[in-house]
C-alpha cells in the first residue's frame, strides 16, 4: 500500500520508511486510493499522513472516519501533519475544508514550488462538521 501511494506521489521515490497504510478498494476490487501514516513521534503525539488516488471519488464519509480514527482514536495522536504542494489546488481545498490549519512555506518543494504544511489537532477533528455526529455532538 505504501508503495502504491509513493508511486503516485511526485518526489516520494525513497518511500515512507516505517509506516502504516490503509487502502481503498472499489466495488470491483480495484485499488483506487491509499493513505500512509509515517514519521510517528510518540512523545509529542505527531504523525504525518500522505495519500494518493487514481480517482477523485474515493474520499467518502466512511473513508474519512477510518482515515482519522487510526491516528486520533487508535494510537492517540494529538496532531496529524500533512504536506501538500501549493500547486495541488484540489488537495489544498480539501485540507482546508477538513479543518486543517495551513502554513505556506516558500520553496518547500524546490526552488520553483511552494508548499503547505497543514496541521489538524484531535480537538479540531472531533469538533469538525465531519465528526460531530460520530462523537455525539449536535
């Protein structure tokens, strides 16, 4: 799974190292997306997430729940970190909609490409419009 995501992620030729991954399979059995959790830092409770897909229609409510349940509910993270190219307007829009806090870093992806570091705390996720019903909030 991690190799699937690395293969679809520009600049990720070295892979993710020690990681955990989740795949999304369509009804027909085709792998269409994957998420990789890497660079786990238990002390501060941080983990990075990287994802990639072959189709834009993979990010359903159930997938979102599973995607964030792993870091926040299963291993006790207090923050998820996501790095995104500023050119990836779709992913930037999605991260902001999910409640991630954006930090624009000039030249993060090279001399001619800025990038974002997004952060999402467990509190922000649990209080987001995507999870209020799951966590018993109105």
